[in-house]
C-alpha cells in the first residue's frame, strides 16, 4: 500500500470531527503544489515534503496538530500558528473542534514553506567552480 493510500485509510478511520478537519488540511496542503510528496514517518505520521520537509500532521485527543518543520522562518500574516513558539525552528497549528480551516491562508503558508526550503537549497548549493590543476614543481632530488 502506498503512503498516500495509507494516509487516506488512516483519515477515513477517524470518525469524529478530527477526520473531517484532517482531510481538509491534507487537501489544502496537496493543492498548494503538484509536486508535494506524501510520506509516512515517525511511527506512521503523515509528512508532506517538497525540497525538504514542509509539515507533519497528527490527530490527537481533542485536536488535529499540523507542525511546520521550519515554521519559525516562514511569514504567517494570517496568524495561523498558535503553538510551538518556544523553539527556534518549528511552529504548529492546533485545530480544535469549533475551528474552521482557513484554506486560503493555509495554502499560502504551505507555499511559503516550500519557498523557504528552495531558498535553503540554493544557499547550500553554490555554483560549482572549476578547480585549476596545480602545476607540479620539479623535484630537487639529485
């Protein structure tokens, strides 16, 4: 079974409001870019990536948590992040039963996370420079 099929089965198995919220969050993430990859990591948690990890999601008792790997570095003009402010890297969105998923803002946040990943790739992969061969110096052996 593929990761996407396993994620679909997992979400379908969540029979309360969390399943519906989880499905909406997943739909929005996947709609942000056609090249987003779904994977399962860390004991079966759904993870979305493009040029690096974007986010991981889990249904917990009383909430659906969506954690952005580099959320601290991503602009959040709609103020979606509501958890994870104690660290220097991750930020999370906790969705509770009465919360409505702000789809347009979430999609923009996913796109910003992808842009951050791509900027990091460019920064860490500078243009290759051609190395000049060193001239051999003649030996002074007699």
